[in-house]
C-alpha cells in the first residue's frame, strides 16, 4: 500500500501536511465517565445533571431529596435511551448548543455568562439559575456559565435547607 501525505488547511490555504506536523483530534474539555442510563423509560440528554443510582448507573438528579441531589456530573451525549450506556462529564467544561441548554436550564438563548446554575428541586434532570429556598430542598451549585454554550462543572456538595 502506498504512503500518502494528507492535505490540511493552514492559514486558509490547502497544503500537504508538513514534515514534523501531526494530525490530532481536539482533546475533551472534561473528565469523562461512562454510565448506563438507569431511567426506566426516559432518555438522558446533553447537559442533564445526573447522580449515581447504582454501580456504573446514572439517573436524572433532583434537589428535592438527599438521595437524588448528589450530582456526579452533566450528561454529554446528545441523547441516550434508557438502559443504554453514555458519557458523563464529571469535571471540566461542557459545551452544548443554546437550544440544548434551553431544554435543560429553562433558558431562552442558552446560558447566561457568569451565572451559577443549581440543581432544580422541582424538575428531574434540570438546572435553574435560582437557588432553592424552601426548607427540605437542597442547594446544589452544579456549574458556572462562561458563555451561552459553555458551563464549567462546580461539583459542590448538597446543602439541606
């Protein structure tokens, strides 16, 4: 089989790959863990906060009970059907489209930069920019938005009100 030199784009120009250069893929911006979606009939979607419900299994987190409020990370696959395996960012930065964040954070136009997003006490697998204030709920800071599409995972411990 013949050895071929790939074409690349350099400063807007197509050229052969130069001696000493390498082709690499972009590194993930987050620490990843693989979990099985433990939901019985609901898909996990990108940006959804999840907790570990059993060994290697994750479910949608919610800030209404201690057992569901310990967020392990944010789901990073576009959608993962029930009982299927998928990827969860357990640290670092998660990037999604504004529409994908709107579906998870109840926003319009994506995330608001420099805003802390909390685990929603009223909705499974959702985020909110408003910290819970009701006794019996848990305050869980999940992430800090850097832009309308990027969130850094905070990884805070739940605080019971």
